C-alpha cells in the first residue's frame, strides 16, 4: 500500500496537531513588563505556560488577562501556587477579562500561572493574553506616614504623662 505525498502531509499535520502544546516559561522584564499570548490544551486546570518575574525589592505589579477568541472561558491567577483575587473580573464584549492591580511582591523570583476555571462550550483548548505592567517599588501611602506619626505622638504623650505623674 502506497501513500501519496498529500496523504502523508495530512497525516503529519493531524499527528502534530494532536500533540500537546509545549509549555513555555516567559520572563517578565521588571522595567518594561510583558504582554504575551498563552495557551491551554488540557481542559480545566493550569494553562501550559507560566510567567516569571524577579523583584529586586518589595514591589507591586499589575496583571491583566484577556481571553481572545471564544466566549465562556474563565481564569484564576496564581502567584507562587496560591490563587490571587482579581481586582475586577468579568466579560467585556463577551470575552473574559481579569485585572489584578497592585499585586505585592517581595524581593526575589516569583511565578505567575493561569488556571482555566471554565471552558467555552465544546472547547478544551484555547489561547488568551496576559499583560504584566512594569514593576514599581512599593511606596508607603501618605496615610501610612500619618499613622506612624500619630502613633509616635501618642507614645510620646504617654511617656510625658507618666513622667509628670511620677
């Protein structure tokens, strides 16, 4: 039995499309961030790809996830294996979008993964885009300085009152 080159090419294409997608680890540039498409092909659970970022010190980063193609997919964001809460999540123009603002990172290397939590009807695979803004050093809010100053003032007042009473 002989196969024509066209039949061999079709068999090769079908075989290649049936193979699982190779997982990739993308490095987030701390200065410029990263916008990268990612994929999944195993149904529910972790997507194939992950994203690594290294923070020089305590920092915050913003993460946005956009489903690109088929309504019905939903996602969870994980940082170092723990699920993070989305700041906002829902459907925009029929497609899922999740935003996690000001995710606090300690100094060191961190891994973000995406978990597929719901699938578009009839689909077990797909693609979406994850966007990471550049890291920004964690700076205390002005209210934090006011609270520290108020606490020190109260402590100073207590010491002064104790000394006056003694």
